[in-house]
């Protein structure tokens, strides 16, 4: 735990992932009128952040989720970590915690979480009410982790001045989110943007009913790594595949990006977004991914959007949980993602290039 308002070495000093507004809380702790807490539950780790009214992270904790031990122990330990950050807020900044929010993978509904294989047992958890009990809070706003990542980009990052906008998370899996009029679209079943279930054209019509996610299997990190290993005859990660000079590897990369571009082009024709931003672990290969996607989407659509890297290539969901907590401060705002407010203007963010230079993805 960070007991003092020092910048986190992996987050707050990173112009691609942190929110450093030049505020020196060590000298002016009275500058923090209140704080919020955001929690990001993942299949491997859970992160808890204490943030100021502008979304700048003041302190955070990272704990293992231990997903195989069930949800109750994970919620309890996240509550203990949050309690430590409440003390940090009070003792280091003299500030009360005004709101809490949490995000998780899957379809986060009021009384359950669906389609979350990385968190077994969570389908029986009413996350908002259960966390409110654990945190001793009046309410806790909850949302899907990818749509929360889109909210972070909308509030603080690469979608701030784009309407409509599309956020795509490329990692072990793939999902997207649509931002319109300053809001993140949740959908009738809180499932908007689950593009991993799209059929790229060569999968059976009943693939989803059979428990498959066809586009995710074809283009996301886990499925891509498996395909690459089968093709090349040795274990290989998605990042290693993108760096390989082998002709077979390059062919697979281009095939993968063509499938992804086709899906995003179809989405573009339907939505007409001003900008598509991409984040997630696969963006370690942004120098390969962005130029090719831009080329293919431009050729396939009448009004091509700008395609660029997200601001938060790491920790997007954690920043999204912070943004969700801040939005929950609005009078009468329900504990759901669509209820958002406009925050005070933040200092101007650096302009990001439409494509990312090699080595500029950190």
C-alpha cells in the first residue's frame, strides 16, 4: 500500500496510463476535498485505487483474486484493502471517501454476473449490494470492466473529444464499448459491445449457443496464441507472433488483422464513430496493429474513423472504476453505468498520434 501520496511507478508517472495533473498533495493536502475508491476485479488480480475529484490516483493496492476459492473471500479481502485506503484518505489527506465503484468481467447485472468464466461462482453474486455491505457504504456503483475502460477514455483519455466513439479492448479476449453523447451504452441486458460473439463468417450459425465466442477465438490473444502454436509447432504468445519474421507467422498476423478490421468496419458502417481507440495487452504490438487496421478500415468504409491507441493501455478498468465512482456522485444517480455526469475540465491532455511508433506503447 502507498501510505503517502507518491506517484505509483507503473501508473501515475506514465503519460500513457496515469493521470498526473501536476498537483503536489504532499505540500497542499487541503487541496483534496474528498476522495473516491474504485475496485477492479480480475481473474488473476484485484486492484483498488484511491483517487481525487479529478480522477488522479493517490494510492492503490493490488491483491490476488484467488478466483478458484470463490467470490466471498475475494470480496472480503477487497473490502479490507479498501478500508486501508479509507484510512490513507483520512490520515494523509484529511479527506472523506465520498463514493465507491467496482467493475468486473462479464455481464454485470443487478443481481448476478453472467458470462464470466474467469470468476467461477460470481454468477450468484449481487455485486453492488454485496460490496455495499462489505464496504459499509450506502451504495456501490458497478459495471462491466471493458465498458468501464471506455468510461475512463471518455472522461480522461482518447475519447474525450470524440462522439460517437468506440473503445476496443484487445487482450486475452476481445470486447468493445460504444460512447454516445457523453455516455457509455450499456444495452438492454448490459451486454452492449460483446463483439467476441460476432461470427466472422466461417463459424457455425449455432456457435454462440454452443458456448463459443467465434471472433474472440479468431483474433484475441488466447485463441491467437493457440492457433500460432499449432501452425508453428511451438508455444508462442500473441506478442511473439506479431514480432516474428517467419512467413507463416506474418500470414497469420495479416489474416487475424483482416478479420478484426472486417468486424470493426462493419461496426463503423452501423455506428459511424468519429474515433476508434484500442487498448489491452495486445496493444504491446500497436506499431503493427494500428497501421494495418487503419489501412483496412479506411478501404472498407465510406466515412473512416480515426483509429488510435487508447490512453490507458494498462489499468483502463481501474481508471474506469474511479470514473464510475465520480459519476455516482451526481444527485440521484443510480448504481449503473449509463448514469454519468460531466466532470470539471481537466488540464489538456497531450495529443496522441493516429498511429503509434514502435516502442511507444508502454
